[in-house]
């Protein structure tokens, strides 16, 4: 089996983290087929990627026009990819060096249609005391108690650490562009992973297999831990789930 990794990006100011994300995938103990980096409506980032990775054949820059949000960017990456397994990592995350190896071993051992791993925090500032570990999902990190920290089936793992067999997208379609963070319109709509995996479960009868040994580290800026930011994200998480139910 061959693995394609998709990284979606938008903000030019985030480029230093994007470069770290790409480098972490290039340094995996098990090589990947390709790293598709989708710039969502940012020509400057796309051109910079083409220039800086011109001599790195594994890195494939792509431009999503116009800026259409994370779900559309992921779908663009999927359409370009060639691997048997398609994995996703965020542009502000860093993969453990054994991330790909553990994901692929898990597919071989369990023959599951989707596998995701644990997301641990890289705090730019010490985590606030008012944010308990049970609510770390508010900052895109695996929260305490998720999956009982063992290999088990869950509805979905978090966006910075998820993967699917290619056949899943052929049968279930892509990510719903009505959900997911978007620089236009309702920017805080979330739950695109949950909406997609519910469609997947309807077809395959199963969710995502959680493998906590497959680790990705997610940068958490100080801004993401501000009380009002946390409250807004919590509200829109519930609002997004209500839209899914509807």
C-alpha cells in the first residue's frame, strides 16, 4: 500500500509552521508516496511552495481557487492524490517520525477503512487553568478520555490526524463544503469530519479506528485559548452538530 498525505493551508503568516509540517512528513521512518500541499486561494503561498520545493519531487503544490474553505481544499487534494491510503495533517502540526508507519501497520493488522491517531498539544503559552483536559477538543487536541486511550472504533478522529482508504471517497464522496472553517461567510462552522464519517458509516457500517500510538503534535497559539474564543468555538461546534442532525 502507498500513502498520500494532504496538507491544506491558507494564511501566509502560517508558512513557518507549514514548512515544519512538510518537513515532519518528509522525515518519516516509512516514506510516503507524495505530499500534496493545497493553498486555499493564496497565490503567494502557492508560488512560494513551487519555488522552495522545486527540487523535492515528493512535495506537490496545488492551488485551490477561489478561497473556498478547508473542505473544498481537502477535496482538491484528494482529486490529485494517487495513494491507496489518504492521510491528512494540518499546516500547523508536526507528525511524530513513526506516524505513517504506525498508521499503515494498523491498516494491515485490522483491515479497517479509516484510521486516525492522537493529537497532542504544542502550547505557545502555558495552557490556562480554566481549560480542563476534557475540553482540549476546543483547541484541536485530543481530549482526556477520548477513545479510552486504546485502539478502538470512534465516530471520527480530529482533522490534524486522520486517514482513509481511497475507496471511501469513491463511495461516500468528498467533504461537505458547507462545513469546515472558511475564510468567507460563516467561518466558524465545523464538524466536517463528523459529517463525512457519518456518511462513511452508512455505507461501510463502521467509523474510524482510533490508534493512539499514531501521534501528531498540534501548535496551539495563545489566541486560541482566550475565553471568548473558546466560547465561540464551543457554540459553533454545537451549532454545526445541529446542522448535521437537521
